[in-house]
C-alpha cells in the first residue's frame, strides 16, 4: 500500500500557491504494489459545514435491527455490483448508470409516506398502505440493472454501446435481488416490489431519450484556425488530432463529444457551470504548468518519485481504481460512520447526481474551449523533442480536466457529509495495482489533480479549475435536491 501525502516545496518548480512534484522511474512502481505501510488512526472527521447530522438532514445513527429496515449494506452491495457491470472503460456511461441506479433506490424507499425521510428526485410513485422499503429498494435496483443489461446486450447497438459481456451479470443481479427479499413478509414485499419497479421504470423511461447515444447524429469538427484543413495541426492552444499510438487503442477522437449536449440531471442548462476560459499559451502561469508536465510526466522521467508514478497509474490504469474509486470510498464511509439505509441511499444518490452532471458539464466546457493536450503543447514548444507522456493521452480535449472534475465532484460531495479533515481511519482505495491510502477526502482531491499531472494527461491549472467547477456543481446539487422532509 502507498499513502498519499503532501510533498514539501523543496526541489519543485515554484507556482502560484499550487503544488508541483518530482517523479521517478516507471519500473520502481513494482515495489509499491507489494509495499505495506502502517497507517495510524486519525481524529474523527468533521461533520459537514452546515450541520449535516441528526436530525437536520445529514448522516444519522446505525440502522434499527427491525427486520424491514433498509441497511446501508444493501445499498453498498448494489453499488459494488454496478461498478463491476459498467467498468472504468465506460467512464461516461458509468456516471449515467450510477445516477440511474442510486436515484431509483433513493426514490423508492422515500416514496411511501410512512417510510419517507427525504424529498425524491421525481414525484413519488403513489402508494397505499405500508410497503416494505427493503423490497422497494431491492426491486428498484433489480429493475434498473435488468433493463440496463437488456438494452446494452443488444447486438444491433453500434459500438461503443454494445456490450457482449454484460448479459453475464444477469445471474448476479437476480441472486442479489433474491437475497435481499428473503425474510420479508409476502404482503409487505408485494407492495414494496411494485413500488420499486414502478419507481425505476419511471426514471428509466424519462432518461432513455436523454441523448446518451447521440440520437441527433452530431458530428465533431476540429479547430481549423491555421486554415490548412489538417486536424493534426493548429495554432498554439488548439486541440489537435493525436497519433493513434498516443491515445486509447481504437478510440475515436474525441470520444463521447456529444455528452456535453445530453439532458442534464440537475442543471438548468448544459453550460450552467461553464468553466472560465483556459489561459493563453504564452501566459506565464501556463508556461509553468507546461514545464512541470514536461519534466515530471515524461515517459522516462528521472525526477518522478515511485509514489507519484503509482498515483498516476492508480487513477487511470489500474482495474478497480479511477472513477470507481469514488464508490469504494463512499462504501467505506457509510460503513465507518454507521449510516442507516436511508442516509446511505441519499449520500450515494447525491454523489452520483453530482458526478453525472459534472461529466456533462465537463464535456460541454471541453467542446467550447478546444484546448490542446500536453503532448501537443510540449512538442509544439520543443520541436523535434519527440516528448511522450508516461500515460496514454485521453482522446478528447484537455480543458478542464475531467477526472478532477468528476471524481472531484464525488469527493466534494462526501466532504459535505464527512468533512475535509482527517478521517477515523484512512480511506483505502484497492485496485489490482495496489492500495492507495488517503487520510482525508481533501487529500483525495489533491491526489487526483496531482496524478493527472504526473501521468502527463493534464496541466495543473486545468485540474484545479476542474475541481473547482465540480465543487460548484456539488453545492448546487446538495442545496437543491433530496433535501430532508
């Protein structure tokens, strides 16, 4: 395991209050995959700044032992299965499915007046008499994932939507559903199942035409500010087509560009949280950012530390990490803080709503600004250098940075509930590359910004702006959705 830690300013390029970092050889990361570090327990985390806590609408105590009480573990189990079903490679689709699943579960257990504690995202499904919230949650999750599997296992769908492997998850979805219904009285279960199914179906139908599959057939045009009609060239600052060897294998460029035109989940418009413009290519602060990436993110950099190499890999390459890391951290926190099922469902729903709109907003801003990636900028600034980054460059525009904005949105939302300070025990991000330890959620936000610099995918200023924009979206979602009754 390796711990994320703050690095002193010694030996780094000075910057406007930000953090640069040294690096290390790629081969050294192997030792990190097997290293074990002791991690002391920290002080209990701060509650959210505006008094999130019982009874004002934040986290509450552990669930009652009553047989029909929704547990946080039930919510966690569906989240873990969903994270496997739509993997990291489905970065865009993952944010959409996360919101579909968790909003459906949240709304289902808050639809019945006898069980409701929070406002629902959609108007609650009418129900009479007592309905089992456990059954409602299980049925909502099962219905949503079953519909998702049925749609994306259809071989008539074009790539990248057709998923020939996804049908294999159906038995796991059915098994978890059966396990969660076990022991519920038949009468209560019947009403709860009907409630959950209808809640999920209503949300599914509403979002089916939200633009996920580019139904309008939008086409992308690369900037042509230099007038030569060649998408691989441009003026300083222009986004340019990459050599296929420098980006994700087989990926179109830019991929999922239409996501910026999707129907938002909570925003009034796709550009409600448009990021401010990127810096000019000759801006001194940007030149510092460029030099930082050039030195520390070069494929064979002599100055990148093993810890920073590991972070770059962990947030991008390692199965089980990257975007799903936010879910891993959320599952740990709702367990560590003994949330009950209603509170866990609400936290997950708010996290996924923020991420879904952060993804839409991020692509919208990328399409507006069309800013160049480090590999383009550095080779333009140093002709003939043949500079290559440590990690492959994502096949879309650079600004604002997506990971710090989308993963950052999840971490910022969790701070609303669990605070930015030291946690009772470190967050443990497990992946096939090894474990990342974070003492606080604030450290996680800093680490994902750093990682994208050290991997060579983003400039530091872009990561900082992405995180700040994600935080703005989080504040909007937290203030206006799923509030206590």
